[in-house]
C-alpha cells in the first residue's frame, strides 16, 4: 500500500467472514478481527475506502472496528444484517450495497426501503441460490440495471435518479 498508494482507491474485500464451523474456532475469530483492524487502520491512514464483507451479525462488530480505526469511507457489501445495524451503518455515513436479489427477495427489498439513496450502492455479487430468477446464472454487470429498476420501483423514484445517485455514491466512496 505504501509503494502503490497513488494507484489505489480502496482496500478490500476484507471483513469478518463468519461462516460454518471454522468461524466458531477462537483462533480464527481472533485472527480475523486483528486482520480487519489492521486493514481498517491502513484505510484510515491512507484515506482509502474500505470494502467490507461482514454478513449478518458480523456487521455490527465490523462497524465498531472500523469506526474505532477512523475509517472515513466504507461500503458494507452483500449486506444482510438486522435493522439496528443497518441504521448504525447509515448514521456513521457509510454505504450499503444491494445485490440483484432485490429483484425478488423480500429481505433485500426491505433493505432497499431502509437505506437512503445517499448511502446506497448496487453490485452483482453472487453466487445465487437455487431459487429465484437468477438460479444457475453467472453474475454480470448487466444485472445492475435490474437492481436499479427494482430499487426505483421500491423507492418510487425514477430509474435515472437511482442510477445517478448510486453512480455519484460510487464516485464519493472511491474518490473518483
């Protein structure tokens, strides 16, 4: 990071990937927390965006770690946490990205209702479950248009205003 700072706009994907049995191992949890704290410190030191993967209950813990480190810009990608954590992320001024699951999954549609346009990004992360309209398909950038259409309908906004807002948010996040 020191050597390449001028060509870097973000650090990531980092986070607290608490999945399965490995996440219950104390050594894994401690090492993962320490790694995130180190990357958060570097993001704050170099004023870089931090791209986070912290599903479910890990998001609130990650939020504490990055705010303690002084991270100014971050996105919680593939965000699937509870309403209280979502509100805390928004209050801290960070971004939340929504996947194309917003097209068909109520959990993600509720997230789109909750997150203000000023804190919203869209993404194409996968893999997809075996249900829904994307089952068996590879993710691709074209899916962003489907997400934007769904978010526009949910928020009763125009497609253009959602596209403009999320583009502007990406530019702010990555300082471009």
